[in-house]
């Protein structure tokens, strides 16, 4: 597992520099410009896409074939992607939390958001790989992308509909407005992530490479 | 113990079926897998690695079923595929990754082989030439105390000096007693130099799997007048070529009259003859 994660780090370092730059820049901008918490989904979105980007590079270069000559199981190959997702999304949430703390100390603001927001963003963030990885691991990145796009459009429509309610634009507690509490959101996100993980293992073990 | 045993191995892709009846690679030996393009050589190697699921039959690697503890089995297999898929890593980075994957990784051996094969340590994989990529794969395959090497067209694209170095490495590797090599290649002349066993794969079927010396002793090249060729038992003749100067035929030695003068025939000629015989 360590070797696979190290490989992902090397690949991300070379191929995802733009993503990392976007994460840093948008995180700083949207924390300090008080644009509203919904905009913080941008860096989270990019963080969630890094493992997918790495998967695309691997597929293009033929790593999928080579990896099966190594003493790693398909289960480990899939699990590594999910662990990488937790690292990228979790790391970004931690970064956002640190920025929010700096903002609190320098500019003041909603201290409660410091506790609430990163947890909420983590929950939303893990949904991106949870939705994307199963079709991509089963069908390949190109075909899987079509499935992911369909889901992303559906999710975006829901977010747009929510955002159209004037009193909800820019509110950090969209989940609370929907009547969900963070623990419930966390439970749903964890369940979706875990089911996605198991599904991906099952699908990848069936895949003919 | 045999290093590799394939029994009744089958795989079907659309209108192509791979059917390996019986293939045995003893320890301490090198086996060459010869076949035309699309014969199923790469598929055979992928089935051994369990990268592709077989439709039937069994694969036994180093005394274990390929599906029993695959991680342990693959830790003892060094594989070099036709296309090596390394996502932009340098040789150095690949070494660090494999060090954390293989339990018996030997960083010193890896470094030494990179130097010996002149592979640059800090150049991204996609910037290496085709030959360099193969050499990198070979260096990695030799650097984790493998007992079985599976090489799929691994020496194709190498310069003659590098090919000679690699052939020597393969001979030394197999000579260590408990090791074995299965190598597929179009460069039959290389296989003739290093192989103990030869397996012929033609359109998915294993035509034969035999000791190279026995194979070479079983067939010969007959040069004679065309009329004399007609007198021979037809089943002894694999291929024939009639020219204005006479006939040339690859024949089975046990099918021609005693005392018939036959020239030695190479593995490539035997394979072509068998493939054409099968085709007709």
C-alpha cells in the first residue's frame, strides 16, 4: 500500500500541479474574501478529482497492466485510491481549517464555522471520489467519466435549486437548512464512501484488463 | 519441482481461443515461447500472472496454484511485459516505489543493473527510448530475488550489446538451480542461444513443448531432386519448396529412410514449417 501511495504522490507531483495551485488559490481567496461557504466546494472539488486524475494518467500509461505483475491485489489497488481520496480531501479540509483559523485571528468572524465547515466540506468532498471511482474502475476513465458527468449534473442541479432560494445563498449551513445535522451528514457520507469502496473492489475484481 | 505448469489452459476472446494443453517448465531451465503475431503469447503470460482470468484449466507457479496466495507468488515472479506501463516516474522513483512493494527488493542490485544497462536514473519514463524502457523493466525484474522470470518480447528493441548482456543475465539466472525463465520473442536466434525448451504457439494452440536439443534432433532439412521427394512418406514432410534446382523440405528424421543425408534445421524453420503444416 505504501508503495502505491508513493507512486500516487510522484504522479500527482508531476501531473496535478495545476490542481494543487487551484486548491491553494481558491482556498485563500474564498476564505478571506467572505464569498460564502458554498464557494469552498471549489477547492474540495479539485481535491476530490486528484485521485481521478491520477487514475487517468495510470490508464493512459498502462500502469493498470503493469501493476498486476506486482505483488499487490486488485483489492489493494482499489483501496489505495480511496485512501488517496481521503488524504487529498482531508488534507484540503485541514488546509481550509487552518486558513479559517488565521482569518479568525486576523479578521474575526464566525468561530463556530471553524468547527463546522471543514467537517461539512469533508463529507461533501468524499462524495466526489465515491461517485466517480466505481464507474471509472469498472469501465475505464473515459467511459466512466460519462457516468460521473451524469451524476455530477444531477448533483449540480440540486445545488442550483437550493441556491436559488435567496435566503440560502452564501449560507455556510446549507446542510442545517435542509434539516440535516453534521453527524447525520457524516453518517450518510461515510456510508456512501464505504459502499462505493466495496462496490469498486467488487467491480475491479471482475474487470478484464 | 517444476517452476511452471499449465494444464488445459483456455481463454476465449471473441473468435480467438487460446488452448494450452500441457506446458511444463522445470526449475533451472529457460523456455522460449515462439509464436506469430496474435498467437497468444502475451495472453499466456497474462494468464500465468492471473492478470487475465482463464476460462478453464490450471496454472501452477513454483508449486502453488496461481490463485493461492497470489501476492506471495507474484513476489517471486519478475515480469517484463511487451508494453511497460510506468506513469512518468524516473528509474530512481520507480525503485523507491518497488522497494515499498516487493518484500525482497534489492536496491543495490537495482542500482547496479541500471548502471550496467546504462539506464538514466533521473529521466522520466516517457522520455526514455523504447529500448531504455525495456532495460528498465528488466532491471526491476531482476532486483527482487525472483525465482521465475516472465519476459514478453523483452529483448525486442534492444541493441545487440544490450541483448547479449540480457541473454547472459538470463543464462546466469537460470543456472542458479531453482530459478526458471519463460521468454517469448520473435528473435528466434536469441532463443536458440539461451533456451533449453521451446514451445510453439500457433493461432492460440500449443503445437509442441519440447527440449530444444530433442527438437533439433527430430527434424532436418532435406535437399534432393523433386522426384525423390515424392517417394517419401508424406506425413514426414512438414514443408516443401520446389525450385528449378531441386527440392528443399523440412522433414521428420524418423520418417525418412535411414542414411538419408539431412542438414541441421533451426528452430525458426521448424516453427514456420509446423505453422504452415497446421495451416494446410
